[in-house]
C-alpha cells in the first residue's frame, strides 16, 4: 500500500483520490472548501479542510511523510505553483501536478514538479486515437513523442512468432505485452517464441508516429 495526498477536490482531484483509495492505498484529501471535503470524506482515508498554500498547514498534516502528492489545483497558476513549491520544500518525495497550458507546465517544472499532466489533453488524445482506427483498444501518451498503444494484431501477424515479425527493426516499436484473445489475460514481456493467434492484441511502446503507422497494416 502506498500513501497519497491529493490537494484540490474538483472533478479531477476527486476522481484521483477516490480511485486511489478504491485500489487500496491510503489517501489524504485536502481542499480549502469544507463542502468539497464533506462530499468525499467517506470515500477516502482522511479528508481535511485546509489551505495548502500555507506550509504550516502541510507540516501539521504530516504531508512530508506521504509517498506522493497530487496537486489538482489546475485552474490557478499562482496557487498550484505555490502549493508545489511548499510540497518540495518540506520534502515530499514525489509531486505530480495538473496544468492547464504548456506555460503552466513550464512554471511547475521549474519549481520542481516531478511530473505534470494535462487531463483534458490526454483524454482528447485517447479519444482521437480510438476514433481514427477501429483496431486501437487503448492508448497512453507518455510524452509529446512517445506512447503505449494496445491494438488488435493485423492479419499478417497471425500465427507468427514475435521473433519472426521483428517489429522493432521493421516498425521501430517494441511489443511489451500480449493480451491473449482466448482468455483476455495479459502476458507481460512475452519471449521471441511467442506465436500470435488471431484474436490476440499487442501492447506496443514507441514513437507516436511509428505507432500510427501500425494502424495501416
């Protein structure tokens, strides 16, 4: 079990906090508005009303002892930047922040954010990937250039081994897992001798432009 602090209980922060708690982790949710805290209180480990812009509040709550902090206050650059700075100064191990723009991201990265996410942008990319090709089952954007995509295998890959396909050399992507069509189970890091069956799906890692070329097969 890991421990998380989620600061800012809008739609994004609430979704992150409740999902982490459902996955079995300890979650401390913080928001300046008591109403937001009351709405989530029964769905997380701890819920507290407080101003995270005040480092004394964060210290009193023992935030530095948590494994990761998520700053979900993305609508105000000043507030999210100040909260992020406070978290890094008191020694939080990992700080993940929500941003609304690339300028906002640069500010957060400059003051020490370990990761910055664009929830709306990332969801838009996933939707676009799914709409553009019917064989795309799931897409995760790792950066502007790289992603992980799960897609149904083309007919030309059926009944062939991963070594025989040599997708790394031919398509510049790596097969990091196979979802077996017969069982739905995920085989992580399959060996070169793995033979793909007609209903299998592959999880590939690579540049987005190279992954997109796989859609045409």
